[in-house]
C-alpha cells in the first residue's frame, strides 16, 4: 500500500487542524462493577471513579508491561491473550465469531512481557469467511471511559469494518447488533469506531448518534466519518498503540466528547464547540479552520442508555487478510501506551 513513516509524521505535524488543543480534564463517573466475564480470557476487574487529563501520562506508567494493571480501581476490563488456547481465551468473551480462524502468536508489541502472546485474526483467500470478531458486554457506565489496545494491520487487505468499536445498547446485549442504515433515537444505541477507511491504511471514525447526518436524497443513515481530508495513516505490519476516549453527554444535551490517540499522540478531540469542521453532507465531516464549530455529541437522551460494550471487529470483503490484537484495557482514566516490562 506504500505506507511510510513520512506519511505518519507529516500528519502528526498537522495535528492542529484536527483540534488537538490544550490539555483538557474529564472526570470518570459511575458505580463500581465487574468488568469482563470471569474466566481465563478477559479478566474481571473492579471499576472505580476518578479523572485524568486528556494529555496525561496514564495508568500504564505504574504497571510496566501492563502487569497488574487489571487490579487498578479504574479498570473495567482487561485482556492480554495469555491463555493456553483460543478456546480458553474465548471463554472470557460474551461472543466469539469464527474462533476457528483465530490463533495465538508470539509476535507482540514492544514493551510486552517476555514470552507473552497476542491474538491474530485471519481470513483465507476467497470470500467464504468475512467476519471474525470478539464482543464483550460490560457493566453500564455513565461517565467517561477510555479504551486502549494494540493492533497490527497487514498491507494486502481490503478492510471493510476492521477496528475497535465501542458504544451502548439499551437494553444491553451479549452479542453485537446490526445497526446499518438506522439513526439512533437517543434511547436505543450509539457507537463510535476507529478503523481503516482509505488507501494506505488511513484511519477514520465511524460513528452513529442521534445528531449524525444522513445520505441524501435517500434518508438511509449509515455511520458518519469524522476525519475526512485529514486521516492519519499507520505503517503496515507494525504494532500501533491506539486509545479512544468517550465521554457521555448529559441526557438531552450535546456535551458528549470523543478523542483519539495513536502511539500516545492526540490525533483528534471532538467536543461541543471544537474543532471547526466542514460538514460536507452525506455523512462526511472534516476538520477545517474556516468551518463551523463541532456541535458535540448527543449520544443519548436518557441515563437508561450508557456505555456498555466493546467489539473487536475484523470484517473484510475477501481474503487473504489478517490483523492482530493485544493489551486491551477499558478504564475510567487515561491509560497510555505500554511502559516497557522490567
């Protein structure tokens, strides 16, 4: 695909275009709860409360190699793929689709504990297998959540929807729901995702929320993309650290937020009034200093709907195709990339 580090660093140099301004604080909230399903896969962890700065160091600084990070009071869910088999790993997730195409590998991110493992998802040549996923229902959260994970994309795939999805369903479910072409009504669901959307492993958000735009002239409301014209590119066949922040809105207001970090660089922080965006229509949004202030996210209009799931989605149109995942952490505070194992 012709990816290069020059693409990435050129993009980082232009971060101001995406509204990455001053350090901003956001507080976590919500009651204590058990994250994940007890078992040998995703670890159970006790959620707490607290806040951290958007550009802060993060929880990982105190847990080299992420060892023990699941014991922190802020952590809701943790998965390091250190199981004896894919079946054992899958026992810790609510829904596993095509586990027969998954494998555990010793190819892990820099900073990992020696002899640790990651998860690889693979689609063979042809069109027979296109959706390989892990889905976890979590205790419903009402404040701010952070999802940090490592992912590696290959350079030969036609990715369709392949990345980390996070959001809420009301009522909560233990499997992903089909929402294509539906505009959320404020009480049923919302989501946002970070995934390849262009050439050269360029990434974009794919979000559905009540204030989203619709395709015209037919009012079929598919997910909106929010980085048009300024998509960050990552290098193929290399591990990258991603972190997403979702702040729930006050029901009925548009004070919800979403932020994206790649390798601890703040890429975009969308909130009420910033950054200025070109609302291109048809579900396309792009950062533009001469555009209108971003209206913010009205994710929901009732506290019956909160953040309560993550979805590791690997959906391609045809194979061969692969991607890998590791060190998935969901918490109420900023997490940050791996601190190297000691």
